[in-house]
């Protein structure tokens, strides 16, 4: 997989992409990340990428020319929208990023992420260049760079070979549920004990306990997820019984 990031601040990506899982994925050529400064595609000698908004208003708006030129420099001219090579504008007005979107994007051959900044981007970028607009939450950031880092991390770990596939399938949100509680040694710490079932060696019962705990935790902490979760009939019945005990 190749991920191209268009930004005015490429230095913001140096730390996050040079350590941990993403670093190892890059070293193994499982993913390729290229950070591009779209200021280099500005027409004038001063490399101006923003201007005041038509109609007045506060702040500056990113001009369309440098970003169009940058995308075409990566994907070729004439540019044709292609959902297999999505061009994503990171924007607080976009659809909310979640595990389902991360999984969809992890199957793409190539992705381009456009990091907005200042007051926003010229609407023609959204209308005629981007194939999608994505937000990582209902709050405002100073730019799209932190959002791009979050998205790359979430997407990269789902690319085959980056991490153990079983580990990824057990993650929170993979089935629309929060993950079950995890414990490790020692079995007792300051009087706080690991649940006996996890020490039993009975893998069938352990698996049953984990499913129940995932349902219970989701019901308590994020009940909104249960409406969209892919639950079996038995799991739905278990949720109803849990509701009676809480």
C-alpha cells in the first residue's frame, strides 16, 4: 500500500512514522508513506498557498491551484476520480472516521490524504478533486496533520502482514464492540486478583467469558455501538439479559 500525504508541515510526520508498528511496516515494505509539501506546487515565486475568502470573513482559505497540481503530480493528468485510489480531504465537515472506514481503506492500492489548514480549503477541492471527506471527531484541530497521523496508524495496522491478524480481529470496534478486559502476570497484585476463569486453562470457557465481557463493557460504556454491531441471535439475547442485571 502507498499513502501520499499533502501538507504544509511535513516535519510533523517525522516522529510518528519513525517508530513502533509503522516504522517496522515501512522497513518491511508493507506500506510506503510519502509526505509532500504542496507549497512546492504554488505558481508564484513567493509560493503563496492561501488567500482571503471571497465575500469577506475571518481567516485565510487554501487556494485550489497548488492542491490540484499536487494531486495531479502524484496521480497523473488528466485526473479522474477513482475510488480505488481515494483522494481524501481531512475536514471537520467530513464523515466520522471509524474502524469500518479504516478497514475499507486498508484494502486500497493507494491513498492520498490532503491536510487542510487555516480557515479551510477552497470548495472546489472538495467538489471536484476529493473522492471523500473525513473527520476524526467533532472538534476542531489547527490542521489536518494530526488527523492524518491517526488515520495512517489505524489503516496501516490492518494491512496484511503488519500485525498478527488474530490480534487485529480482537481489537475494540473490529466487530462493533469494545474489547474484553485483559490481564497478565502477576495473578494477584495489591490484593487485586485476575478472574479465576482466566487461570483455569479451559479455553472454551475463557472464550465464552471474553465474549460476555465484551458485550457487558460495550453495554455500559458505549451502548450506542450495539445498534450497529454484527451480533448473533445468542449475543442479542445475552445483551437483553445483561440489561436486566445492570
